[in-house]
């Protein structure tokens, strides 16, 4: 059983603890799922989470528009990741994909949230391009005004839920100013003519990913989220909310790795005694426990700060994401080592954690980029 004593920390209120308990019970009853067909698995996960009311925190309620509760988002991702990486993915993309609509959408656009919050529609966040990842100023995809419409042309890649989403939040260059100041965001339903699923992408931890081509895709001006030229602000605002949750997912992976390791070293015999009796093993366990707790403190500090009304938590979220993902990689690597051959056996939980964690150090701002963000924020403080 994973350590849950952190729920007594003052970062949390009673409703957070109640949510964590409800989600834990759901996870024990429904996870893990079969990953043989990731598209079908993700569709099933979104529907099941929606039916249980567990997707409600991923977007605002249009009828009662309170701010997104980042602590609930983080608790959800940590718990789901500890049980099943694909379940965490399915939950997270519902929030990230609709984040721009929650924060900046029109009343008409927010009608989509009724579907995504109940698991009846799947969402996607469409930002990355072949030559533009962390540097949004290099975005090449264009959205050209044509009368009352915008025409989108270009290519996006590494798009989570690409190919299975019902709606896509797409960022493109509208040219109001040079660089990052000339970007805008658009809501694109999946059935819009001109959007092509050009390629499905496979990674070491199977998730639904795709490269998308926009071939003179035409949208009414009402499809724009926010105002012309607000795309960079919108993207950064969304990431400011959800970047901490990436650290929370990493924390969930690390907690599971630590749990599996504790069981292993307690039950595995070496030289006539439990593996845990070796001081070097105890040293590894201590380092793993330290990394887990330090990551939890950074993740939930960032979430609590945002929920407490801070307009931006760029520095706190970057610290949480960087530390939690990097240290989870270390924790899981130690778990693999202490499991010996089982640690690299396909299908073993520790082997799957090793594949799951690696991408988290890249997406939503690679580790090196987070260091730049932290340094600049610190210098400006």
C-alpha cells in the first residue's frame, strides 16, 4: 500500500482527501487496463472515468465556473499514474486539451466541456510542430483571415490523442506581431474537412499519438479561442495550470516504484538474509524515499500556490515538474536495478514504469528548458 500520510499535509482540504479516497477505490476496481489496443483502451478509460464523475475536475463547470482546482488535478494524476500510466494519460489529456476553453473560451465553446467532463468527448492540445517545440516563436503553421473565416495550413506532431480526439485546441500563426506575439488559438472539431491524420506515432510507452496535417482547413472566426494574437498567453496560462500535474504523474510512478522495491527487498533472499539487510540496499531505499517526499512537497506547493490565487506559478511549476520527473527517473532506475532480471522483463510493472517515465522529462517543457525558466524567474525575483 502506497504511503498516503501526505494527505494530512496542510496543503489539502477535506474535499481533496475525499476525492483521493474515491479515486483510489475506483482505481483498485478498474485498473490496470489491457494496453493491447491503446486507442480502444483510452476511449474506454475516458468513458469510465466520466461515468464515475472523475473527469469533472479537468474543466470548469460552465454552469458554475469556479477556477480549476490544481490540487485535485495533481492528486488525480498521482493516483492514476501509480496504478496505470495509460489511465493517467487519458485523464490528463482531457484537462490539457480543454484548458484553453476553460480559461478563455466563449460560452458557445464551453458547451464542449459538458461532453469532455462526462467522458462523452475526447480532447487534444495541438501545439508542437516538427521545427517548433519549446520555442513557440518558431511556429510555422498559419491561420489566414479570409472574410469571416480563418484558413489553417501547416503541420503538427507528437499530438496526444491525435486520431481519437473529438475536438482539438490548435495554435497557429495569425501574424498580429512577430514571434510569439503573433499566435492565436482555435477550437477545431475532429470532423472538420482539411484535417488529416498523416501518421500515427509509436513510442516506448504506447499512447495514442499522431502527426496532423491541416490542408487549407476552414473555420469560422467564432472558432478562435480568446482574441487574435492571444495564443502565446493562452498556451502559457494552460501550461501554468497543468505543468505541475506532470510532476504529480511522475510522483505517482515513483511511489509505485518505491512500493514495488520495498516488497522486493523484504521478500528476496540473498546470502541467507533478506535483500534489505544489505546496507547498500538500505542506502538506495533511503534515497528513493527522500526523492519521493521532496517531489511531493514541490508538486503540492505549486498546486496550493496556484489554488490560493497566485496569477502565475511559472517558477514553482517549473521546479515541481523538473525535480519530480528527473528524480522519478532515478527512483525507477534504482527499482529496476534492485529487481535484477525481473526489472527488465517485459510486462513487469517496474519495466513498464521505466518506459513510462522517460517522456515526462520531455513533454510540456523539457528538463533543460525548465532550468532556463527557473533561472530567469529567479534572476527576475
